[in-house]
């Protein structure tokens, strides 16, 4: 064996080149180049946020303390805009309607999507079809949706009253009545936006391990008990976050009062955001509009901070 190895030609022996490690300076330059590309991609988003979100918000805070009319030099007004708002009769009505709308939206628009998600999660056939049907209203532009419901609510030839007449039930004034207008708008908003909420709930439900339901059934739990002791605790974090997002969204309701009722009848559907629109584009009072915007921003910011403080523990943290 030794002699054979000695007679082997030198060119037959494979020689593997030795790789020398790249200098530390090259690795540093490559790392710097990668970071520069990452920050370059982030720069576009930061510029968009700065121009279309941060700057308008800061500018609105400044104008809230000014007497501002387009085409004229602004004058410092201090807290005069806020004081004038507090003495406006529409101010109290707008906040009352907004808070009532938010409460009704939570009672109606928060429970209905959860129940629909439970039903869709239990379906065995035509799941995709019913998901499309539920999500379809979200794809309709909000103004088009509001116009459809405006015709639907028409007291004369509207489909809602026609259906009630066919069932021999008393008709309603719907959006033309001061007592029913706000509830009617809540139904519109719930129908138009619940599709996305249903899909989020459905995704959360499908992530629950099936073993938990099997164990609950073995313990003799019925349907309502399984929902209470398994479904709700497992989706608690999603429920709380969606509740926060829904409160923020419903506090800024505008499209439905603007398109369907115009704030009427008798200011029954004037909301805070609709009053901001009136101050800015009907009264030409941008100082008052910005002051009301700052009030709404402060309330939503305070509520969000307190809410997140109380619910900051994620799934599983409480058990730890």
C-alpha cells in the first residue's frame, strides 16, 4: 500500500484551494449597503406619513388656536375657538349622537359579526360562497352603499316599507323620523363594514385547537357552554382589539349622515365629524373645525391609551 501510494502521479492528487476569510472591512461595507437599502425602502413610507398624516395633524393643532380663513392671514385667537364651540347648540347634539351611535354600533355591529363567524365556522358545504356573500358589502364603495340604503329607507316606495306592508306590519319613517334615524344609520354602517370583521373572527376561530372542543364535549358542555368557556377565552385578544378599532371607527362616522340624512331630521344624526365638515366647508370657520378635530383626537387618544393599558396582556400572558 505504501509503495503504490508513492508511485501515484502528482497530478492525480486533488488539491483544494484554501479560502481566506474576507476582510472585516468588506463585511462591514456589505452590511452597511444592506441597511442603506432597507432604510431607503422605509423612507418612502416615512415621507408619505409625514406629508399626509403628521403634518396635517400638527397643522390642525396650530389652526385650532387661530382665527383662520382661507385667503387671509391667520390671527392668534387662543382658546376662543374652543369657547365658541362649547356655546354652540349643535356641539352637544353632535357629541350625544356620536356616543349613542357608538354604543348602538357596539350592541348591534359587534355581536352580529361574531355570531355570523360562528355560523360560517360550523358550515360543512358552500363555505367559500357564503364568505363571499358576507364580504361583498365591503367591496361596494361607501357612498354607493349609502345611496342604496337611502332608496331602501324611502318612506314611500322604499323596499323596507314595502316588505313591512307585505307582512301586514306597520311601516316606519326610518331616516325621516327623529327617533329612528340614528338606529337606521347604525344598521347601514353594520351591513357595510361587518364583512372584514367576520373574516377576522373566522380566522381566529379556525386557529382554536379542536382538542379543546372535544374535551369540553366529553365533559358534557353544550353549545353555549363551549362558546363561553372555549371560544370566547381563546379569541379574547382578537375581540378586544376589534372592539377598540370599532369604537375608533364609529366615533368618526361621517358618510352615512352626510349622504343619507344630511344631519337631520332636527339634528338627530349630526355627528362630530359631520359638524367638523359644516364648520369648515359651510361656515368657512377652519379654526372652529380644527378645534373640534383636536377635541376628538384627544378623546380618542385618551381612550386608546387607557384601553390598551387595561388590555395590554396578550394571549397566554395572564397564565404566566
